[in-house]
């Protein structure tokens, strides 16, 4: 058994495994830049899977997997799901690590599943969507009880030119928060921070006033890594928009060009020179982020609130010492940086779902997956087989039985949670309760990205370089490698390297979307 | 290269014709050898030569969902964009400088080590040292990068703790752009020097012991033996390796540079290999990055050919 799954793991890595149905598979392991081309050449013009009529409706899904074994293709959980949705389901599991390569290869092959997960709204997806490779779902969502309740901000985030091409897998929008040492705050007789100034005072005293009362100068305020997320979160408190904002003339401008951005940047520089953050953050790997906090060296982490769960799991002693705060008040009130709100979305290729009636069947299926019963199947499995309910909470059973356990592996990848997650959960810990509370409150003060659904050809082609110019300059400014002049130079380099064109294209697209009335779902302004 | 027609080339030509007539006979005679050749040839055909057609997407605006046969052809546009890109000269400079550092500081290292090992007379000691110096080659680059971080970071790094203790100051090895190239070269020396000695040691093992004996009789000391016997014996190996190295002047090894790049040293760290990754893989500009890759390959082939030509001019054997 073990060897078999190992083998199938290896085969899967090589991308040449037989799927559960033994369907012919294609070459997909692509690493170099030239190999993909040939891989795509070889797989072109494969036979297309025609949607079958009759009952039950046969549906193929391609999605990402983190496990190797998913039980038998007709295992009881899948059977229950098929019965509930009146379909016959074939799931093509693709390892998450090379999922995007697989998407590109699949798109090129023409042999498409009826439902396909798209992880990122990248250039190749956008081009395919704009050329009509997928159904535009914008007009149809309203006909389905669950899908009609989709969150407008998230729909905007996944949209292309104001059109919605997928059903997103929802994640909390107000996920970003401040995780801090409550006991240190108490030791220093400080109140819970309410404003940016309070936040600064907390970091300062955590660094210089011996918050752990051990008589040693061995603590500092906030731990940051090479991942730039925390800076983005903090600058939002200063009034910096999420990605893009409107200037006085109503034109969209990138966050970096707003005056608030400079205020935030100066604040970060101050934190750095006063040693309130770790000195080598620019090279610190993000996977070591929690370590200084767990060891009691750093007192604050600004990131997703649920990071607190990880920390408490690693060091249970911290359970009653951790505080979580949604945001602190800045010049524009209480604001928090919205996340994208999704972890990939399911699209429906026109090639594999040629008719409107098939589309309706697929959409009805996806809608049903959001019912409480289906969500429970996907998240927990079957009651009495994978779990039992005790006081309304899930208790896993048969955890030693690999066969039963594997039946639900990765099925949660099919969970969309629209409008909400309705499945039963295990009994929450005090920390996870706090996390959920903060995220629910944060949802009300989320700052969305108004340009999330807009498209720029320049950005699609040069986005990484453009982002690097500004991101690198930001870090250099924080550590003092460049000054205000250097920042200005970076901005003008960015403008010249395509930034100006990028701004122009975003604004043109904004006007186009507005003119064509595609803003119905959009939370613009 | 044009070769003047001389008597000897004419003769060689004639001989070749005689051989050609008997080629089929020779194939039949050595059929088992040819059959043994098939798997290897197939490997190169299937995995090297057929995929080579993929470079054609450098001349396309390749869209994965349209596939190779339906993507539009755009000629040399990608190449033009690349050469006009303000990043081009920065990338070229970084790539060449890193290669230069490697050739100057790393390339001689295995030669020196091989010569040192060659002078060791105790066999068990030599073998132990050899095994030890081979080991780093098998350590993944990811581990090497992690070790570098653990040693050099200013927050908790071992070396910076020592510097702080002894001199009261720290050095920002990882974030100061000036340190980027030295650290890359030092990593390479640490990791690959031992492995690089294999070829040289093999060449050294073939040196006739009588030469040394004769030299000793003539009164040559250790240095003279090294200079007049050992080094000439491995000269052709050095030249061949140098020629091959020239071919990869534009390759810096993606993994290592990528792992050591951060926001503060990117100006000196960006090389063609990482650029191809960022543009091609993270941005999905497959055609553009293929054009960059093709440019690299053409320059590499040209450099191999040139250095081979120069080596032959100087009386060395070369690789073809």
C-alpha cells in the first residue's frame, strides 16, 4: 500500500500517471522555458470531451491536490456527493506545486474538463478569458440560490474587464490583523493600542522597556521578514489605498504615488533606525517568521489573524498571552487592507460545455456544492464514517483507517463557501474564536482594490519588473540605503519602464468598464 | 574556416572515399555496437533534439491556450524588445561579472587542490581528504543558501556574532550589494572545488612515473617537477574545461543566484537566468523568455567555437 502510493506519487510528479479512470494523460512536468513549448506542441489537438446528455449528468473537474491518495474514484463520499447533486463526478487531481503548468498545458491541448480551477488571474488566464475561452458567468449567477449571494468585492477581484468568469473559493476578506503579546502590554501598563501612535509606542516600549521583565535588553517590537505583506497592511492604516486609489480628479493612481504612501514609508524608516524591527528582515525567510515571536524575542506580528493559531500550536504557553487586534486608527479612521478574498476560482470552458443548458447544469452543480450538506461532505466527509457530531462540533473518527481517511483528502479544494462556510467544525480553541471574531469585525472596514478587475497589457507583460522596482526601492528606503531623492528616482524609473503606460491602460480600462455598464457587481467607489 | 588544399588533405579525402564504400560492411560487422548505441541516440533525439523545435516560440506571440500551431508569428519582435530593454545592459554586466569572478577565482581552485592532493604520499590520507572534499557537491543549493543565511545574518548569524564580539561591529554580508559576488563565488568554491578535482586527478594518475624518476636523476626539485611534468600533463584537460566553461559564460546557475537575491542586492544580482524565470514563468511571457534563452544559447555556442579556435591556434587539441 505504502509503496504503491509512493510510486503513484512519483508518477504524478512526472505528470504521466493514469487518472483514476485510466484516461490518457499528457506530459506536464515542465521546468525550463523551452520545454513547455514542446510539451504544448505534443498535446495539441487532442480529442475534446463532449458533454453528455442524460441522467445523471457527467461532470469532470480539474483541481489542485496536496495529497497523493484520494481513495477510490467511486468511494462513499464521492458517491454521496453524486447522489446529492445527481451527477457523475470525475475529479482530475493535479499536484498544487505544478498546477499552473498543468493549466497552461490543458488549455493548449483543447482537452478540457467542464470545471477547471484557475489559481491566479495571470496573463495567460486573462488572455484566454478575453478571447472567449470560458463562459462569462456574470448574467447567470443571479439565478442560483447560493451563487447569487456571492460577495461583490470578491467578484470584482476575480473579474476581467468587469466580467466574472469564475466561481471563487472564498477566503476571509478582513484577514489581516495585529498579533501582539498581551502580557507584555500589561507588564508595561500600556492600554490596547487604538491609534498608529499607540502602536508605535507599543513597539518602542517592547524594544526598550524590558516588557518580559527579565532585566535583559533582549526583546524588540515587531518581527518582519522579506515578505512585504506587513508593510502593505500597516500603510493602509495611514490612508494608503489597496493597490490603486483615486486622485482628486477621479483618476486611478497606484498606491505608491499617493502622498499617504510617503508618510507610511517614513514611519517604517523610523521603526527600522530605532531598531523596533529586526535588522535583517530583508533577507529573513518568511518560514522563520514565527520563531522570534514564539521564543519571546519579538512582541508583534502584523499578518493574517489566523497566524495566531499556528503560534499557539507551536507554543501552547502563549495561548492566554496573545492579543489580536483588527487595525488601529489613522488619519482616515479605522481601515484594514482587504485580501483578495479568494484562493483560486472555478471556470467553465466553452469548449467542454458547449450549450447553455449544459452550462446551467454545471452551474447548478457548483451551486449545490455550497449547500450545507455538500459542504459537510467536502470538509468533513460522511457522518458516522469520517466524523461524529458532539454538541454540534465535529469529532473525527476512524482516524487510523487510512482508506476511510483518504476518502476526504483534498475534497475541501472543491469548497467555495458561498455565501459562507456552513460546515460543522471542530470545537474552536479560545485563540481561534478570537481570530474569527477579529476577522468578522475587520470585514466591515476592509479597503478593497478598485483596480482588481481591470486589465493592463503592459502590466501583464512586465508586471514583475515593475513591481520589483518599487518594492526594492521601498525596502532600500526603509533600511536607509536610499533617501527621498532615491525614492523619486525609483518612481521616475518605474514610470519610464512602463509605469506610465500601465497607469494609462488601467484608466482606459476603467473608463471602458464604466461605459459598458459592467460595474453592476463592482464595488468601485 | 577554410583549409588550404594540400597533398595531405587530398590524400585524406581519397582515404575517406575508400572507407565510405566499405561503410555498410563496417556497420554490419559492428552491428551490436550500433544496437547498443540506439538507446542513447533515442534519448538525445527525444529529449534534446525534438524539444529544440520549441525555440521557435521565440518568434511567436505564444499563448498556451492557443497552442503552438495557432499562436501568431511575430518575427524578431521579442529580440528587439529584449535588446531595447533598459535592463539589458545591467543583466549583461551582472552576468559577465559573475562569470568572470567565477573563472578567475573558482576555476583555478580545483587545479590547485588536485595538485596538492597529487603531492600527498600517504594513500589513506589522500583518499580520506578526497572523500571529504567531494561531499559538499552533494549538498543541495537550498541547504547551502540556508547555511549562508544562518552564518551571515546580522540578527543571529554566527559570524556576525563573532565580529560583534571581537571588533564591536557587524558586516551586512547578505544585504550589501558589494558582498553579493564574493559570497556567490565563495559558495561555489566551497561546494564544487572538491568535485572539480576528479578530472584533474584522473589526468594526473596517467602521468608516467618514469618522467619523475628521470627528472629526479637530472636534479629537479619538487617545484621543477610540478612545473615541467605535472602541469604539462594536465594542460589539455585544463584547456578543454576552460573551453567548455566559456560556453556557459552567460549561465550563472539559476538556483544559487535566485536563492541569494533579495530586495537590497537585486541591482547586482539580476542575471539572465533569473530574468528568464521572472519574465517567463512568473509572468507567463513564454515567447519573450524563450527569445532571451535563445540569445544566451547562441552567444554560448559562439564563445565555445571562438575559444576552441583560439586554443587550436595555440597548439592545443580543443574539443572539436
